[in-house]
C-alpha cells in the first residue's frame, strides 16, 4: 500500500499540480522512508527465518551496560593510577 502512496505522490500528483522544490523534497523523503521500510522488513524477515526455519536462537547484541562512554569517576581512577 505504501509504495502506491509514493508512486501516486510522484506520478499522479504531477498530472494535476506543478511541482517545485518543496514538493520534490516531500516526494524524495517519501521514497527514503520507503527504502527504510524495506530495509527494516528485510532485517525482521532475516531474524524470523533464522528462528523459524533454521531453529537457531537469536542473541541480542545490544549492550546493557551504560558505561560505554568514560565517566568522570572512571577518568578520576585512571588519573590516580598514573
């Protein structure tokens, strides 16, 4: 359904309205959103395939730790050690 919206904004709207810079920017952003939707669908489909067909568990690779960036305490400890 969404690809039709992009096509309609790009092709059909041109038949009825002239397009300037803001209109083409809107159409470009719609197409960028379409590409992002396809990318996310591919990622979700890949995970679903891994779980359902291959039967492998999928690990969550995101970090649970909040100390990815150096904190003031860590930097103070580092200075004392030197």
